C-alpha cells in the first residue's frame, strides 16, 4: 500500500493549505450571493441600469495592485528589502484606492437616481451594493494583512527570512483580485 | 517530521519542543493559558464539550417547558410564573413564550449542541490524536474558533433576557418574520441578537472546519495514508468539508437578511401589510430566495450533525466487536456519496412552497438516492456486529442504539422524500418525529457513545458504568416512547408548531397521547441529569485509568500517555504501519497501527 504520508519533502505548507481551503469557502459565499442574484433577476420587477464607468477604473487599479504584490514577493525572495517595502506600500495604497473608487461608484449610481438602500431601492441595485460591498471588505482585510507584514518589514528587532507570510498575503491578494474580475464580468455582461 | 519542521519555523506553538523528546515540562503554563485561552486541541475539545453540555441542558429544559404546554394545555403551574415571569402569566406559558422556546430549542440544539458540541468536541480531540499530529495546523485559529463559539453563546443567551423576548420565528428564521421588526415581539431585539450570534457561530465553524481539513490532509504522521485513517477521521473530514462549503452560503443569506432588516432593502420582502403598521414600501423581494439560501446550508447541516456520529459509531462498533469494520472502503465511499448528495437535495424542504413539480421530482430522486449510501452503512454496521465478540460497554450500547435509531428514523425519511406524500406530511408531527429520531436523538447517541468511549482518554478516569447503563436504557426507551407516537399524530394530520390543539375537534383525541409524550420527555430529561452527575463527578473522583489502552484499541490516541501533555506524545510521533482495524487477525486479539507488519502475517 502506498502511503501518501511518506517521502514528502514538497508537501504544501499547512498555512498555505489553510488559505486555499478558506478561499474555497469564500468562493462559496459569493457563489451563493451571485446565484441569488440570478434567481431574483428572473423574477418580476427587476431594475436594469448600466454599471458606472468608474468600476472600470477600479478594475484597472486592482489588477495593477496584483502586479505590484507579485513583484514585491519576487523582491522579498531576492532580499531586495527597500524595493519590497515600497512595493507592498504601493499595493496597500492601491487597495485603499480601489475601495475609494468602489464607494464613488455607488455615489454615482445614487446620483443617477438608482437607490441602493431604503425606500425606492430595487433589489438589482441593492445586490450590486451588497455583493461588491462584501468584496471590498475582503480587500480591506487584505490591506490589514499587508499592514501586518509591513510592520514586520520595518521592525528592526526581528529579521525574518521565511517568505511564507508574504506569499500568503500575495495569494490572498490575487484571490480578491480574481474575485473582483469575476464579479465585474458578472455584473457587466452576465448579470 | 517535515510538517513540524515547517511549522516550527515561525509558529513555535505546536511544536517548539519536540527536538529533545521531553514534552511534559517545557514552557510555563498559567491557569489562563492552560484552561482559558488554551491552544491545546485537547483542552479546546473539552471547552467545546462542556459549553455544548450547558447548551444541551438549557435546550433540553426548553423542550420540557413547551412539552408541558402541549401535554397539559389546560393546567396551570404557578412555579412557571416564578421562573419565567411575564412569559408564563398565571402559570401558563404564553403563546409568544411558546414560540420563543421552540425557536431557541431548535437553534441551540442544531447549532450549539450538535454542531459545536459534537463535531467541535470530537474533531478537536480526535483528529490530531488519531492522525498522529502534535496539534492542529493552526492552534491559534483553533482557539479563536472556540472563542467565537463562546461569544455566539453569550449573545444567544443574552437574547433570552431582553424585554421583547428571544427570536420566535422558528430556527429557520424565514422572512418576513425574521426581517420585519414589527412582525412579532421576538422579531425586534431578539432577532438582532439571534443573527449576530449566528454570524459569530458561522465564523467559529469556518475557522474550526479549515483547521480540521488541513490537519487531516496535511499533518498525518509517517505511514498514515488516507486509507489507513480510522473512519472517525474520514467522517470528521467530510463533516468539515460540508461545513466549509455550506456555512458561507448561509452567511450570504444572513447578510441579505441584515440589509432587509436594517437598511430598507427588499431582497426577501414584497407587498407586505403589517397589522398596526400598514403597508410596507418594500417591493420586488422573494421570501423563497431565503429558503433556497437557508436550505443550501440547512440540508448539509443535517449531515454535519450526523456524520461525526456515524464515524465514531463505526469505530466503537469495530473496537467492541473485536472485529475489523466490515467494508472499510464502502464506508468511506458512502460517506463521500452522502457528502455529495447533501448539496443536491435542499429543495426537498421546499416541496410545498410552489416549487415547480418537475424540479420537485428531480429532488425526490436525489433525496431517495441517499437511501443507498445510508443502507450500505447500516448493512456494514450490522455485519460488523455479526458474530463479533461483542463487549457491551456503555459506549458500545449507545453505538448500537445509534444504529437502531438511524434505521427507524431513516425509513421515515423515504416517506418524506416523496413530494406527493410530503404534501400531506409537511409541517405535521410526522416531520418532527422523523428528524428528531434520525438526526437529533441518533446524533446525541453518537455523542454519548463518543463521550463514554473516549472519556478515559480525555480525563484519565472512567465514568461509572451502572449510572451509564441506567442512562442508556432510559434514554433509549424514552426516545422511542416520545417520538414513535408522534408519527401517528402526524399521519392523522396534526400540525407541528401549534400552541394548543384544544380548540380543534380533529386533534382533541390526541390529548392523552400528548400528555404521555410530555411525561416521558420529563423522565428522559431527568435521566440526562444523571449523566451530568456522572460526568462531572468522574472528572475528579472517577476510577483512575491505569491501562494506556483500556479498550484494546488499535488507533493512535491510545499510544499516547494516559494524560497526554500539549504535543500529545513525549518524544517521536509514532509511525503507522497498518490500517486501524486489525482485530482478531492471525489469532491476535488486536494489533495496534504502530506495530510493523510481520513477515508471517497474512494479507492485510
């Protein structure tokens, strides 16, 4: 009987594995939300409206941030610490910019007369608000994670050579990026 | 061990001390780090267990209180007013209190007792010990998992004491009752607290589930291939997968509900007129949408509750029959099949919601398919017992009781899974009888079996056997006496969730039967007090365990010291050479997993 537990120098780091399972779990939440959207859309009284242009900019920003965090992992592994620090700083700032752009997007919707909350709100706009809102919370979670490794990078007391925490943050960051691209495509073309 | 080396690099929690091979005396532990904010999976398991037991007592007591109303609808009990105050004016439970009790009983038993108390306890306790790991993949997340559960418990408990009472719209929390503050007294603050508590609970389950999955897949000791895992671990694995994939969907349903409640959206609300408030502005929502999201969790939740019990029962039956489990791979395969089907049958809870009958027929087919893996499991349990050298330990009694209840309750599932029959049976006492036997009581039996079997490992002492047998027989007989008659009531059309049947000619004749059920429920509840006494007395005063392997069991937890420290094994983690079920092989009574395969051994 072959044992999967044996001869395993290249087994995945447990924390990385945990992250992958967690991302699967997050996927299920968005699958739940977007399928609720599809179910509801096929019923009566569904308001059609165009997605504000600003969501294109936020999409661009989050893709850019994925590139910067990818470069920062490479810099960390090459022990180019100043470069690494500035790249994760840029990534975190891009994450905040993304959140701000999303908020502007909602504002534009409300200005157009599409209410997302309270009286006169239609589920179609409320769905956009809630789903994208839950996504932004996940991005902000990523920003906090970056802050943690950021503080570690600047603390002079501990020298950390393990690239695992940085890789964890990067994997998660790419994940929320891809998640947004999915949602964007969903809202623009499918939804 | 490579995993330890990897984790060692920066956590230093689980394995900062395995190099020298002395585990018992390393970093100093204070009361707080040892008993309160513990990161030791064994302590966390006990925390889950005892919190779960507190909830079981509260939830059980609630059922006794509302059974009092159902059994003695025209009597008054002045002492009720003493303990419940305005909720039992004149010694009779008010309708609001009745619904609040039913709702809280359901929520608490399903989530806090049979999810957190059952899989929280045994996944934490058994996974690292049975796969051969020092601790969970992330002991810190594991600790958080318990404390989220604890916070959820505190919030839920506090909802019992608010002025307008706890939530009273049923454990399923269907809108509009759950979405409108003005729908009922319980829909005000009570519902706010309910949903906060449940959100905390979902987080707790997810953190726990992540850890269980990763620990099982990633932290097994040398030689412990997946096919050498004890069935407990397989069952806990599928349980965790179900939880991790279905709880987020429930959470998304809750998020939309929160927006409907607090931010004026209309996901679930449309065209509603509330008496005393008037017409609501909400338009375009669909209450059925919530049911879809809820039951997409709700049905897997049934198996989240049941699978750990199945796994433990398989293990306990095999150990105490002194025989290998019959059809190990079939057992794993049927667990897998149940886990897959769990996600494909949720609409059978919704046959009478106006579901498309064609769609309904597909869900009937998928639902009835569950009978196949279930039957495989029952067959294998019975064939494991068949001609075994059975030792009737209390754990074994409860395991056999589980099989009995699972058969009885499972058969009525075949009735209910038919959409045509469900039109008649839906929302009757028949449903109550069905799910209490197959999911509620059966899983409680699995939990009791697990407690009686692993108690010596948990506390280093034995439970009192005499009390255990009394506990078993009263509970076993009581379970059938309570729920069997409910089938008849349900077939006669008696609806569930009703406060009183007094005014109803067609169900008046069940008055005596209801009184009988209520009386048995009280007796069974009293028997559980016996168990509690036994449990807590034995922690400190029980007979001490002197044998490292009291049941003559093959699995790894019995190779650890009688009272294992944090890290489980002093020195090296044992290596595994065989599966967990070599009982009665080659004339040996049992061969632990750590024994290397001898040259003279027959095939294994």
